[in-house]
C-alpha cells in the first residue's frame, strides 16, 4: 500500500492496535504537531510510526479528547 492510498480518517493498525495518524489526532484534539510531540516526549500520549508517519493509539486520543473537552468546559 502506498502512502497516497491511506485514508487518514480511518485508524491504521500497529502491533494489532488501532492508531490514528498525526493529522487525525491533531484534528480531534485541536492541537498542533508540536504539542503532540511534546505530549509524546512527556509520556502523556504514545507516538508510534506507521509507514514512516507518526500515529497515536485511538484509545489514548479518545481519553485525551474527553479530558481536553472537560478542561475547556471548566475554563482551565
């Protein structure tokens, strides 16, 4: 499969676990690539590679998405 054929809105599988590519994770979390890189470095999210592209476990992105929305709702 060539990279051009990857649908970034659909999860990819790394080690049998569903991951979203960086662009979808950024869209869902409302954050830029630098923030995701910093979070990965700090251990807040796991960054893996899929065909040379950064990706993040769906479950971790969903957990962060919920916690980010809670923080926004509470004005933090």
